[in-house]
C-alpha cells in the first residue's frame, strides 16, 4: 500500500481514480473483458 500511496503522491497514479480508491477488485471485475480503469488489471489484482 505504501508504494501505491507514493505513486499517487508522485503523480504516477491518478489522485481520484487509482487502485486504492477503487478497491476492492473482485475476481469478476478483473476477468471481465470490459476494463475501463486507467490502471492495469494486473495492478488491481496483484498490488505491489
């Protein structure tokens, strides 16, 4: 979680739409073909 916070602070991840704010990421969301988030499924399913 600390690395994700650091990425938000540095601007690498968006401040309002990021894996921390959008959590939890269910299996159904991760495997669904409709992924409309600005970060990868991999980051959502397997955080740092």
